[in-house]
């Protein structure tokens, strides 16, 4: 079996304050994913390597890492796709706790801020909320997000200012605003209208390139700008 | 914001040089620089018109300078490049629907270029008549 060299950025806070690089030669074939290579290293070569993973099939969104400088899901990228040495780093723009494990706290705070769930205070809560296929089609594309955080690592605006709500949170806000069963748009608009809301986005567009579920967060955020502008105009006339 | 443990690598000033998407983005944003020059030229022309014939001749002479022409050609190219990026992004930001059916992005992009051609033809007609 042929091998491929993985150069992994290690960070062991109990040993050193700065990260360092460590090389591993991993056996691989056409079906070996980055995640399987990391599992091989942990099981057979160096048990101290730390990283997150769970489902192995691009559903849980846990195994995001930088592969040759690009945000990728470890389970959805394969060694065969990379000709030379593969550089693995923790996801960019987040604080690193250990090796490939990042602190996602700020991302989770931004998610919570936009209330990404159905808000509906209609009196008869025993009734099901019916929806037509056309109403579903309006937001379906934006509902595939798995909260992996790759779009945050792709977003230079988030890298420059972590207070920016960021692609995934703004996309989910838009997804619920577009949902015919939801009544929470007014609450979410307050977040979208902030400077750290939709207006920090400058449509670099790389978030949509790296999204493993083809959600197109850049489109959602910029549709959010149109909504925010409409919201401003409507509020001007309401006064 | 939660207290961070570990280390937090800062984004360096040259972040945009490390990825071709970021370079393309910066090229798109940089199109404003030659456009600023074009607008300054335009405003200077209007101002020299106010000052009188001597000033106007001076401005005409400046506009015929090969360097001025080169920068203004660059501005034209830059604005067309910016338009191309804008036209491609537009259907994603404002997806249009007619009678419940989504208009394909390709049509919206072509429609915008058709608009550019119309404006150019209008200008050619208006300014071409006097020649």
C-alpha cells in the first residue's frame, strides 16, 4: 500500500504556547478520507492527536479542518485529491484549544442571537402548521446547514471582526424569516440590521464555495441586506 | 464573548494574498481606484468649463495626454469587470420569479448585459449625431 505524508499542525498547551508541525506517513487508497487518515494516526501512530469527529458522512459537521489552507470536512475530502504533502490545520478564525480542536463558542453565541427556530405564538397550538410545496421551496435550500463552521473559516470579515454574526447564523435567520409558519421576523431583523449583522458582509463569496451542503450562505446574507433595507424604509414611514 | 483558552492566530494584513478567491475579491474592490481618477477628471472638466475657454482648452489638452487616456481606458476595463462580477451575483441576491416560476440566472445576467448595450447605443446615437 502506498503512503502519503500528512503535515499536521499540533498545539499542546501543556507543553508549549506555540503550535508546531508534525509529519505522518499514512497508508492510503482511493477511498481514504482525511478523517480516516487522522483516525489511523490516532490509533496506530500517535494517540495524543486530538480532533473532533462523529458521523463520517457529512451530516454532523464536526470534522472541519483546513486542508492545504482550505476549509474542508475531513470525511468529505480524500487523500487521492491532493498530489503532494497534505497540510492539516485547525479551522481558521477561531481560537484553538488543542491540536485541531477549535473553540466554537462565539459561533454558537451568534447562532443563538438570531433565534434560529420557529417563533409562532398563534393561539391554537394544537393545530399543525400547514405549508404548500411553493412555500417550502422558498427556504428549503437554506435549511441544509449542518453548523460545521467552514463558512466562518472562509469569511475574512469574520476573521477581521469575530463580532460579525457571520454566514451560517445570518443564513439561518433568513431561512426562518422566509418560512411561512414563522412570525419572528421582527425580532430577528434587529440583529440583521446591526452593523455586525448583514452589513459587515462585503460579498467575498468564498463561504458559498466551501459550504459542503451547497447552502449558498453568501446569497442568503445578501438577500438579508435587501430585507434589512426594506425594513429600514418601512420603519421610516411608520414613524 | 467567552474567555478564550489556547491561542488565537490573528489575521495578517496580507490575508488576501493567500487564496485566489480573496485575490479575485480584492481585484473586484480595487476597480474603484481607476474609477476615482475618471470621476476626478469629469469634475475637473465641469469646473474648467465654469472658469472659461482657456481653462477648458487646458483640460482638453490634459485629457489627450497618453497617460490620462491609458488610465481612463483602465477605468473603463475595470468598470466592465466590476459590472461582470455584479451581474453574476445579482440573480443570487434578487432571484426573480414570474408567474410562480424562477427566471434562470443566465437570462438575468444576459438581460443586464443587454441593458449595458442599450445604454452604449443610446450614448453613441446622442454623441455621434454632432460629428
